[in-house]
């Protein structure tokens, strides 16, 4: 892979990241497949910084250590209800899309990551490859202990990952997505996303939410019929720090896990039967669409007339769009998922998987 796949812009929101952002930029300067003739473009939106983040970027540029990048630094101050990562990331992605459009590349690729991330040299190229079979690509989040490994906490991280791997295995058994085959991970956050600028514009851009803005963008792409790929070749090292810059972000989850390990706090997750019900419902919605989506069949799945009006079946380009729109309506009426502790949740998933295997073999 090289930059002939199209120009790409990496869009980074940064708030008080003078220490870690230069490391990320050096990693971007070392990305495979880009050169002075076909450079990797980078937009940094330094928002509400008080630690010299912008100055650190300028100093790095002046040093010549990121000479392979074409870098744009935007400084902004967000106030009131707009002072959050969703607004900052939208500014960065909007600037990246405008850059590509101004240079005559409306179908160029937008990538986004976090200012404290660490990237392998093949990250950008792997995203471009994955986009050849998808409309949006999520990268796997790998916890970066930065040399300070707590073996007990690391073991806990592994158990949590085993839970989510078990959920994906249920999906593979009951309703495997053809555009996102195993092996795959389950992450699609602002730590690593890629999509084309034209699609970004078509779905209205990134929703400027105080939390969950990344998942909202992915959902918008899927509601438009876009294929989401969790490519195993795309990954990013994300900080294990427990004091983060974004409310409800990765740092919040790291703090939650640390409290479980160090203070015995509860860590509860949905039971296996919840995921089985969700996956089977989505599979039934997909079948109904493919079989012609007769009103009686849709009503039997719980979709009332007002749901069908909101879904706008005629505007669904494929089953992905229909399932995402329909499931969102149904999910909004669901009761909270039953939960149990992590050990019980893992045992529950294992038991359900074994039951499905026995049924398949019978």
C-alpha cells in the first residue's frame, strides 16, 4: 500500500497534550507509504490548552523531525456547552475534509486518532487497505502501560477482552457479518477511525456530542448503509492513564478497572442471553429485509407504523441501513440488560457457546 490509494488527512483533537502529542506526530511522520511527493497530511486542533501544546507542535516542526508531514495547527477556545472533545474532534475532521476538497480530493481519506495514542508505522496504510472493502474502519485499542505493567490489572484487562471476544463469537455463530469476517476486534472509537471525506460530509459530519461522538459517527454511516470493518491489522496503543482529557473516555474505563482490581469494586456486564437476543433480533430484521420486508413480518418483529415511517424503508440502500435504523427504534424501548459479575458473565458465555455447538452438531 502507498499513498496512491488517495490522499489522507489525520485529524487530531488535542487538549493539554504537550507531553504526548509530539510522540504521536513523530509516529505519523514515520508512516509507511508516504513521502515528500505523496505526503501524509495532519490537522491538529489544539483546544483550550494551558500547557504549551501548540508551542510543542511548532517546536517539533522547527526541529525538522516531522519533515515528511504536511501539518496544519489550529488553535481554538471552546466555551460553555461546546467545551468538549466532540466539538474539538468535529473541528479537526471538518478541517481535514475542507483541506481535501480544496485540493480537489473530495474522496480522500479522513483518519482520526487521539493525541496521546501511539501508532505502528503501518497504521495509516492498514486503514487504507481496509477501506477497499468497507466504508468505515475501526482500529483495535491496545492498552499501553508505557513500561509500568501491573500483572493483576493486565490479567483483568485480558479477561474483559475475553468477554467481548465471546460476544463476537456468538455473533459469528448466529448472524456473521459478511463484510466484517472473523478474526475481528470490536473497537470503533475516536482512537482509530477512517472513512472517506465525501461520506463524512454525506452523513452530516461528526455529531458534536460531549461523549460518544465517535460511536455516533459510526452509527450514522451504518444507517446510511455503510459497511463497518474491524480490521485486525489496524490497531493503536491507547493510554492506560486514569486521568484523561475527555469526559467518559478511555481514562474513565481505566479508572473503573483499577478500582475493581485495587478496591474490589463491582464490574458487571450483560449476561449472555442478552447478546443472544440482540443478535437474533438483528438477524430476523436482516432476513425480513432480504425477503421483501412485508408489513406483517415487520409488525411481528415489533415495528409499528410510526417506526416504519421513521425508518423510511424506501430510502434504505441495503440491509445494513435497515437493520441499524430498525434496531435503534427497538433498542430504545428495551429494558436495561440484565448484568452479572465478570466471572459469571464469562462462564455464561462459555456455556451458551457450548450449547450452540451441541445444537449444531446434533
